[in-house]
C-alpha cells in the first residue's frame, strides 16, 4: 500500500523542481551598453504570447516613462517594448504577460546608452514568472475532475454494466446468469451510493480547481481579469470548462432520478462521460500541444492521450469504489462469477488505454524534448522522468494483474479452481495501489503543465 507520507515526499520534490522561472532572451541584453537607444527592446520567450495580455513599463534616465508592449503575428514569441528617446544613461524595463499555453511570463532588465549615468528609477513587473503552488493545486483538481468523471462513467458502462448483462462468467452450459444478477442487485445499494459520492466529489474538485485557478492566473498577469477571460486561449478554455462542469452536474442530476441499477441505460453513462471527454479536448487545446510547430496534430495526439488516461485511471477509481465493495458483499460463488466478468472486461479496456498512452506519450515527449539529456538537465524533463518512473511501476502492477490475477479469477469462475478469498483480496490491494500511484501521476502532470517545455 502506498502511504501518504511517501506521496507527499514525491510531491515535495516535484514542487521544488517547479519553482524556477522561465528563461527569456532580451535584446539588448541585460547590462549592455549601446551607442543609441533602440526603437524597441525585444523579449523572446519559449512560446507564443497573448497580444492582449502583454504589458511593459520603461523608465528613462531623465525621467521619461512609457507603458506599452506589442506582440505581432510575424514574431509571436517576442514582446516588443517601445523605448522612449531620453538621452544617455541607464534605462530600466519591466515586462509581463501570458503565453498561449497558459504560462505567465515576467521579468526586468536594464541597458545603458553611451553612459551608465544617470540611472533611471527602478521598475517592477506587475505579473509573475514562476509556478505558483496554488496554480499546481488548481490544475491538479481540474485534471482529476475532468479525467475522473469521464473515466468512472465509461468504465462503469463497459465493465460493470457489461458483466451484469452477461450474468457473470461461469462454466459452459451452467444456468447462473439470473442468480448472479439477482445477487449483484441485492448488494448494489451501498456500492452505487459510494460510486455516486465519488463522482460528485470529482466534479466538485473540477469546479473548485477552476474557481481557484482564475484569481491565481489573474494575479500572475498583473490583475488583468477581463482581458484574461475575453482575449486569451486560457480564458476561453476556462469558460468552456466551467460550462462543461455545470452541464455534467445537470446530467448527473437527471441520471440519478432513474432507479439505481448496475446497468442503467448507456445514454445516461455516456452523458456523464461527455463533459469530461470534451474537457480533455479544451485542456489539450490550451496547453503545450497547441504551441508546437504542428499544433493540429499535437492537440489530436494529446487528446487521445487524455482520453486514454481517463479510461485507465478513472476506471481504476470505479473498480475501487464500486466493484471491490460489491464483490466483498456478495456470496463466494456469485462473487467469483461476477468479479471475473467485470475484471476481464476492465482488463481489455485498460490494455487498450495503456497501449494508446505509450504511443501518444512517446510522440509528445519527442515533440517537447530537444534531446535525451533534457530529461535530467531541465526541470520539465526531471518531472517527466518522475512521471515515467511512477507510470512504469503502474505498468508492472497492471501486467501482473493481466497475466496472473485475472486468469486466476476467470479459471475459478469457470470451475477450474477452488476458493476465491485470495484472488479478491489481491484485487483490492492491487487496485488501491494503482489508484494511489495514479494520483501521483496526476500531481506530476499538474506540475508539468506549469513548466515551459525546453523546446
């Protein structure tokens, strides 16, 4: 069992990695001496900048003050700061803004024209240039809400409802289906209540993350609330995610009016999943994938990666809160038959999700890392490496489940083995461990989203 103390230690390491500011290249360079004041100072960052959120302040040596910044379509990764002609001496410049993938950028510099004196008064950027712990918490809440609500609904439909429809797994020719369905229905009230409580909790995390993210992001851009929501990709995604969260709550309110059943109409479960699936699209559209050289392909690949994440990790949560308690309440024979059917179905879903995760993950890593050394020489690479290490442990557990535990349950359901206590207990421990590790993966992803890729 993964203990909370160990999880907090991992998160402390990655939060420390995330504390560094993003690098910007300034022309003229900080401290440079030039013969004539440039028409504009050029600040180059590692992603396109939102023009409506670019701001700057310049102070000249004789007291001139200018507050203006420009981002052009021909040079989208550069903030151009017009410099007032104020004679010889040292100029001070501060800038701040937001990239199209949601990273706040800010900084200050100084340069001299012919002479180092007189020196302009100090200037400070109104925005921030680091990863706020509150921003990481907000992203984590949104991520687990978006992926969790979608995955829990999909996995319930594909695994639990499918197992109930089939009447479990049993020896050929046996007439067990009606008995297994009746036994499952007889013990379903508490597990279904736990499933709904967990689903609502994840939706609450989604909304809470959005509520926290808005003031944090507004503060990081110098308090530009209206421009942030109206004129930025991040703001459009925030509004879309809020609307989808509300629609998800309405869909759940309608779905809960129906009689509780392990196999409700598929339309109800898909209605619960769609907001999260569309939310994953918005997260990709407003993230790193959209700022690359081939944004359309990058976003499409990232969306598939998100959907696979939802199916696997959300499905594990479904197993933990619905399937495991249900099996624990059922009698021995029915437990094995229903458990084998549900777990085997989920196993097929998980294998497809893992294959998709590996393929899309490799593509995204190659797109965002300029070299193998970036894995251990950049903050982004270190956090990605930590995520891959946790993912590898999850793969080992999943492989053991697929190769050992699931066939064992299926053989017993078919009457080819005796006893079931060991198999169901191992399933419970395995799912708990995978859910704990999956939580760490989501926390690492929340940190990665806040770091500028080294490209």
